[in-house]
C-alpha cells in the first residue's frame, strides 16, 4: 500500500518516533511501505546509517518488518495502539463475516447464572493475602491435564494463552533469539514474536502438525524455542497426531537449549485426542486457554511445565499484575463443574465438526482441497489471495487473507465457520468456486 506521510527527523530516534507517530495516528496503516533507506536518507539529509538504525529499532519493537523486495512495511498489528483499528476492515452491509477467528458466540455458555450464584457465595471483600492460584482450581486443572497425559509438576494461571506465551518467551529468550513458529500460524503469535524482537523461524505445518523436517531444520538453525499448537491449529486446523508427536519428541529429546511451548487452545472443544509433547525437553510449558470452549472474555489460561519454567512465569506475574483475579478463577471452576455447560461444550464441538466437514466436502465437490482437521477454521490454498478475498467480498463473504498467518507458506485464505449456518454452506462453496475460477483472457468469447 503506497502512503503519503512525511517522515521527519534528523536522528535515528527522531525518525523512528516520527514513524511511530504515523502508525499511531493511522496515517501509516498496516502494510504501508516505508521509503527505501537511501531515499529517506536523501530526503532528510542524513546518512543512510541513521535511517537504517531507525528502521532497525522499529523492527526490533515489532512495528515494521523488512521482507526482501517488499522493502520495509508497517506490520499487520504493530504493538502501538492506533486510532484506527485497520486489521480487519469492517465488511460492508450484507457481507457475512468469516474473517475473524472467534468462537461461535451462540455456542458459548451464558455467564449470568454462574455470576449470580457466585455473587451469593462471594463473602466479604478480599485483600492481597489470599491472592494467587485458587487451590480448588489448581486441583481441578491437575485432574483434567493429567487425564490428557500432560504431566503436572508446577501449575499457574495467566491472563490467556498469549499472556502465558509472552511470559515464557520473555523469561527464556533475549531479543534477537530465533524462535520456531508454525507456518502458517496464529497471526497474534507472529505479532507477539515481532513485538518481543525475536526472530521467527518458519516451521511448515501439515494436517498432523509441524513437520518433522521443519522442526529439524529450525533446531539446526539454532531455534531457542519451539511453539506448537496441539489441536485446532490456527489457521489450518492441524492436530498433532500420535506418530508426529513421537517423531517430534525424538527430535527434541536431549535439547536443554530449547524451550518447548504447547498451545492447546481448543482444549475441551477439540474432538481429537491430545498427543502432548510435554516433558520432551527439560524446559517446557503446556498452555491451555479457556477462550474457545468457555469464552475469550474470561481471559484465563492454565500453564503447566517444568518447575523452573513455571516458577519464572508465576514469579514474573507476581512482580507485575500479581495474579489472575480469583473472581475469574471461580467463574471458570463453576463452568467446569456445571453439567449443562459440559453438555453445551460437547454440542459446540459436534457443531464445529459438522460444519467444517460439510464445507470441506462442498469445496471438494468443486474440485477444491481445503484443510481443517479440527477447530473453527478452514484453510483453503488459493493462487492469489488478494483476488480471492476481493471476489469473495464482492459475492458477500468476508474471509481472512492468508498473508496474516504466513511467513513462507503458499497463499491461502482462512474461512472461520463459527458464524456459518449449515444451510449457507452450499452457497458459500459455490461463491468460493466462482471466485477462484481463472479469469478468462481478454477478448475471449464463449
Ligand atoms: C492458536 C491459538 N492459541 C490461543 C488462542 C486463544 O488465546 P487467548 O487465551 O489469549 O484468548 C487462540 C485464539 O484464537 C489461538 O488461535
């Protein structure tokens, strides 16, 4: 995207502050191109080294990314609050929005009745003293995780999965360190890795999780951490299979230099069994969010791992926000122990499975191969993302361009099935097939 914004400054700090100000004001929206180093240096009458230093500083803070011939561009979601939220432009009227990877709000448990019951039992106000992980929640979490084959030594609670992952990376890695991430992978994680000044190393993903060759290569490149999505991988729906888990465990065995992080965000919503890697390396963590089955606004995730790793995260929490409110912890416990909620989560799981399978089958009927072994998304490789996204929007469907999730993986689009009704699926598949039909050459007449 070409943008007219006058970058100013005579020093590296002034230039980077000017770019940051443009990002904040919305004058430099995501994906806008910054001028080439030499051109900006000439315009500002400074040396190219000064501009290069400014760009490097912005890169280390995750505001911009430099990608070969694409030059330096503002990242999709720079870690600076902007006046315009431009990441997912609001689709126009009449457009069905399948671009946001959020759970089906119709299938999340209502919190009102649980809050009302908690209100009756809440007791007198609490101060700082009883803060921390609620023992009852820890006990219930331990049971759930152990039943899934995850060893539980230490356990703590964070403000969601990404909060936990941020603390893990900050506790074990330093800016500039390489970190192995799935490609394609969760856009928010790529944003976080950039904001921490870490270097992403792309690990290809197939339907069974990160590929063995991809992990081997990333380790050979010196990755200091590996982040794996256990199930419902975002965006591809991959789930780590038993065989893949075995192969990855073998690769990771005896690697004290690598922090292994597993993200099991689908948790109770995942239909497929968990095949954890937990414990394959001496430094490991397993993070399970409650966002997908119970609601993103609960902002809570369980984090287990080796004693040192959990102690670092819990200790860093304690000198920062302190703890996740015991009110939220109690609410999660109430949801876990409510049979009606458990049934709702099972129904949600079935509904996602049915709609995903129906969409993949309908696309296959048009000769299109899409992916989605588990979770709430379907990932469809396309020849050209921009034209696919535009043609689908014109046909009344907003989908997410794969560029938000990719490093080197081939182009694709992500369709989140959460808002879809069963009856809409054939029409969506028709629209996709139509959108991907190659344009007829000019002058062609049938
Ligand atoms: C791969 C992945 N991990 C975790 C989450 C949930 O994270 P949080 O607990 O921060 O809401 C999501 C949500 O989309 C996700 O896609």
